[in-house]
């Protein structure tokens, strides 16, 4: 995406009329090539007068394994570039970006990628209230300091996303005429705070990425003009403790409260396990270090699949854990002696 993936062939910007004509042609071709996979041209704002590339969303469901070869055969591009889930190639001097999405993420990807950088801009607001918004939907990252435990997708329904961010879903669904309409939509959220978008307040990776995005930089210039903003809606207080938003999120996002307490319970059990059983404790008992310690700990984990090791350690009396580790190490060393280390089909008798 962005029109700059191709370096070794000639591309140019397309005027709106010729872009729409080619978009119809590309869409029809892909529909015929992959009749059992969904395909959409990603929407731009209505009055966009020129295009540096064409973004196409293609569903991975029922997509043949050789789909890239088929694209090359049908479009005969001069250059193709594969980057993650995106295939870029030239067609009639326009860069085409085919983005492949999983079936469960297809609709949320289509909505997140629509209207230039709208998804990226709204994701900053979501982040400010403790959420993550991306092509896979709205998610919650269970973390403690710099320790990330698990990221859980809460909803892929953009009606719910808009409700959470206090944005008009009808406005989003109806689309936008121009960039200013998109900018007005973003700042209409009561959670909007202009400082969270400033490049100097972003991490290095985000800053490097976003300063190359023309829509993002145009938005920064637009919000610097105070006449474009209501006085009371662009300095929403930054809240360090994001947990204060949980009661509201529980109310607005179906099943989130149940999911939250379930994941927290699992996380607490994991913390208990790591206090009772970790590399430092095991190394202190058996003397192994580094790679050899890692091999033994992996062997032990594989010996008790389906998280059984965690359950055993968490339900065991603390004074028995050392004996448990030493017993496993004895079995491990015996296994090494008879040359069956790779055979992990053991049954533990406790």
C-alpha cells in the first residue's frame, strides 16, 4: 500500500475517471479468476481526484495455493513484490496492491483499510483508552508494564467499534466526500486529544511509518489549525491507568467482561506457576545452564502436554516441587543414556 513498493518499473498517478475504469476491470478479472473467494476494491473518499495505487482485498478462503502465479499469468506485470500478506504488481502503469485477509478478518480488514488512513487515525484514539484497533478488529492487550501476556480480539463489528469510540457508525457507513470530512469524523470522538497524534509522542517505528503517510501528515497540519477544532474536544485528559475504562468497555462490548475475568484467572495461574517453576529454580537444583537447561525444560514441558505441567506444579505442595524436578531430571538422564531423548511418549505415574 502507498504506491511505492515497485522500484524497477514505470508507474504513475491515475486520474479518478481512468482509475474507476481500471478498478472495475481488475475487480472483474479477479472475480473470474477466484470465483470462490471474496474480492473488493478498498474504498477511498468520493472526491479523490487521483490515485497512486489501487488497494484490493482478497479473501484467503478457497484461494488456490498458486494464486500468485495465476495473477502473474493474467496481468503479465513487469514487476511483482511480495511483502507479508500483500502482493504488489504493475498493471497499465498503476501499482496494484492485493492484500490477502483471513475469512474471519475479511470484513474488519475491509473497514479498517477503507478511506485512506482512517483506520490508523482511529486506532490512536482506541489506544488512548486501552484498546488496539487493527485489520483484525478491536482487541485488548493484557499486559503488566512491559510484559505482554495475551492480545484478545473483542469484536470485529465496526458498529461496536464506533460505539466504543463514540463515533457515528452511520457517518462511517455512508462514506466521506473528502479528507476534511475524514478528519472531522476522527476529531468528533470525545476521546480525541491532538497530542496523541504528534510524531514526537510516537515510538520510533510508528514515527518512521506515519511520517511517510500523506494522509497522516495532512491530518497533523489540519489539527494544528485551531479553527478546525472545537475548544473542548481536543485535549481529552490522558489517562495512564487504562483500567478505569473497563466498566464502560464491559457495558459496550458483548462478552468482554466474561473474557476479561477468564484471561485474568489464567494469567494469575501462569504467574503462580512461574514463581514455583522457572529456569533459576531448576538450574539451582540440577546444575544445567543455557542450552542444556533449555533442552531439559522443553523436554519436561513436552512430557506433560496440554498445559498439564502448569496444573501439576500449581496444585502440588511447594515442598514437593523440588522432588518433582529431580525425579524428572533422573528420567531425563536415563533417557539420554538409552538414546531415546527424541521419544517423548512417556506416561508419568504420580
